[in-house]
C-alpha cells in the first residue's frame, strides 16, 4: 500500500467484518462504506455522490442498494485501479444474504474496472467456492506463536493473584481453543 500512497489515480479501500457488529454489516452499509472511502480519494466530492446526498437529504431517506451500487461503480471508474481489502469475511452477516450480495457486487467491480480484491477468512467452504479462481493462501498460527503472545501478555500483566500452575492451565486451554487461528 505504501507503493501507491501518493498516486491519486489508485484507491485502497477496506472493510473489517466483526461478528459482534453483524447488525451493522448489511450490504448497503458495506457498499456505502466503500463508496465513502473511494470518494475521500478525490480532492472534491464527485457530482454523482453530491446528487445522491441532496436527493436523500431532502426527503430524509436512505439510498437504495441499486443507487449505492450505481454510484460506487461511477466513482470506481474515476480511478485507474482500486484495491478492496476485506478482513474477517467469515464474520460478515449471512442471515440476510448480505455477504453473498456484497461479494457479488465487488466481483462486478472487479469485472468492470481494474479492481483487486484481497480477503481474509477462517476456513469456510462457501467463501472458498466464491474465490475458487483466485489465489489462496492458508495461514494459521502455530502453538509457538500463540504461546509467545500469551507469555508476552502474561509478563506485561504479571500478577501475584495467579500462580504458575493456573497460568499453565490457562495457556493450555487457550492453545486448545485457538486451534491455529
């Protein structure tokens, strides 16, 4: 990303999905977030965004999925390349189909414009099948990684309240629970 920091023709946008905030992760919100980030890359607000805002501000309504999508495509077209980073995709809301609809929309961006997509996820067959033509890399923490983190945190928060046996029991339980995550 550092490579493109000073290139105004390239935009980098990111989404961080969070299981605890699923109610906020509707497809319209995710796309509006991307739209906002793409708009911020311009020195002045693109006309299509200004028009959308004025129309809905006057009526005190929210833009529809189609309006957001159309505007997102218009703004993406102003860049020579767009990078979209989606972290923790497996935590994105799935009960209403938002994840699927969101992925379909960013793949449309990829098909119509020079858009690169980078997504992270825990192992998930549904997500893997959607990204079946892309490059994939499995990354998992080793027990040594987790222990190193735990030991560092324990030394920072050293307490006389917990004895060594209890610390060891906690480490064992955490190692078992993480299973490489």
